[in-house]
């Protein structure tokens, strides 16, 4: 297969990536990374202790906003 066709196929099917960014009164940090795939979203915390398979990226906010910090999605 032609290299440019392969590159187009890969680029066209690549998942969107985002970070779950948390902040409190003193600091801001990346808490997790996520990939939006064709039919679902995968999220893994930076420390590797939490993995989620979700229908929508915003579902990660339900988990990360459950603590006292404020979480938001930042698209890469």
C-alpha cells in the first residue's frame, strides 16, 4: 500500500486525546489522560491507579470532581 494512503488512514482514525486537569487553591496538575475512540472513551490516571472505560469524556469529570478539587478537560 502507498505510504501516503497509510498515513491518511492512520491520521483519519486516530483518537482524540485530552487531559483531566485538577486544581485546588494552591496548585494545578494533570490527573489523568484520555482517548476518545469511535464508540467509547478510555481514561487512565497519571499514577496508573485508576482506569475507566466511559461512554463520553465528560464522564471522567463525575469521578474527578467527586473530591474537593475542581476538574476540567483540556483537549490536546
